[in-house]
């Protein structure tokens, strides 16, 4: 059986849980307490030398890290990755946008705020992450105006990746009030058949 | 002809120039002065709403952003993207590692230092970026010990993506002295047939 090395709180882990569920693939979870350094032990570093969840462990023991790489791996040959070469490239574009321009701002502020981690080192970074987080939401809002999904008007891993931390943006004190197209898209994703909540582990 | 919207200084742009050259694909370049906001004009935002180079414009005018998404697009069906499904997933893993754990540290410090951009807002972030940059190099060093390339013992876009900012790490004041496996890998990439320098535009 597939084994997901995960943290219940993680939106990056949730991406993988959501896609595995949509695909009907059974899996078992191993939970790590990242606040206590459980992903920096010698045992975990053998699974992912970069010390981060999620990691997907295949039945033969091989391991794959990076949530969006796991999404691509699982989605290949399914309806969640576009068949058209250019649309597939656009899905990749949004996956990299998510990890570079979105997650480091929305996910990091959510993590720092909900776990009360804003100390002297992090406080000077909050304003920049707030500004860049809203810039990412602005890009999403403009793109979604007149579109139902991010790529090719179909639900894909681009939506799954961006949904993970956007739908809990309020936990990082981002206000989505002026992002109407984003809010309608969030409702659309949540209404997809087989959808599960981030709290379902 | 393919058109690359680019900045000569950019390692992300260099990744694409290098792969286009290795593939023997002719292209024309459009240069943008990112220090003067040339990628934040209304004209540029029509190419990439996220306001960043590189952007690959196809012959029919369609545009693709995010350097690593462009690499995947160009490499599909060539020897620079593994044929094996799991090896292809590992290449993706390293591409996401590069954009999340490597580029925001090594590339950003290189940019700030060479362009003298360390102001009051950025100064508190330098130490963290230094520490996380070395952490990324540590992961690369451990992985490359006993390996010739990042995935499947063959030169791939995983190597191209990670080479771009690693081989100019000194410009961000990173010292590679204790990274022997990384330095030998840099030499190996530079010796690949058809290799071009970052300064070749």
C-alpha cells in the first residue's frame, strides 16, 4: 500500500491526501510532529534529505518528496493532468507559481500565526510576506475572472495545489473579501465529487 | 521563431537559454531591465501577470512563464527528461526543490549583493537566507556523493535547473570549498557538449 509521510496540519500534505482520495487510491499515513523536529531525525532524513513532509513512499520503498512533484506523479495519465502538451505546461506553470509566489507567503504566515511562532527573527519578514501574499492572490483573481478553473476549464492538479493554502488563507489573516473570482473558484473546487476537507486525515 | 523574454543577469533565464541551445532550437531574446521595473509594465503583465522573466512566447503568441515549467515543456520527449515514470518524478522533485529551497536563498542573495540592494527591509533576512542556502547545498552534496548527475545518472533538466544558480553561488558570497561533490558535478555539467556560459546571450 502507498504510505504518505505527512502532517495533519500541512496544506502540502493535504494536496496529496486530496488527490489520492479523488483517484480512489488507498494509502496509509504516518504523522510527524514538525514542531518537535520529527522530520529532521536521521530516520526521516533517509526518506527525504531535505527534511520536509509530505513524502510518498511507494510499495517497493522508493520515496518521492515535494508535494507538487507527487501530484504530477500521481496525476500522470489521469483526468487531473491535461493531455494537451501546452495545457500540461500551463499546469506546471501554476504549480511552480504556487511554490514560489504563493506558498512561502500564505502558508508561512498561516503556520507562524496559528502556532505563535513570530519571534525577533521572523517579525521583520511578516510585512513582506503579507504584501507578496496579496500579490499572488491578485494574480489568481485576474486569471480566474471569466474562468472556472486554472487550466483548460477543467479541474486539475493546478487547482488542487492552489486550493490547499488559499482556502485557509484566513488562518494566516489574509482577507479574501475583495477576491470574488477566487472565492467562487474555492466553492467550485469544494463541490467537486469526492472532495475531502483538510481536516480529514 | 520562439521568443524568450529574458534578463541577461537572470539564472532562471539562463536555464532556458541553455536548454534551447542544447536542443538546437533557434530563438530570439527580448531583454528587460528588471531593476527599472520593465517586467511590471502593463505590456509585460499581458505576457506574464506575475511580472517575472523568463517567459517563453511560442510562434503563435501563447506564453509560458516559470523557468522550470518552461524546462519541462521543452524537454518533453527529449533526452533531458527521463523516460521512466519514477525518474521523471524525481526530476520534478528536484525542480521544486530548486524553486523552494535553493533559488530563494542562493539567487536572492546573489541579486541583492551584486546590485547592492540590501536595505533596512532586507537586512534582517540575509542571515536566514544564508543559513537556508547552505542547507540546500548540504542536501545537494549528500545526494551527489557517489552520483554523477541528479537523476538516473544522466544529464537532465534537474541538473540544468540546479546548475544555474549554484555555479555562480560565489556572487552571492557562498563558499563552495567544502562541497567537493557539488564542485565536481559543476565541472561535469560545464563539460557537456554544447554547453554555454551564463554570460552568453
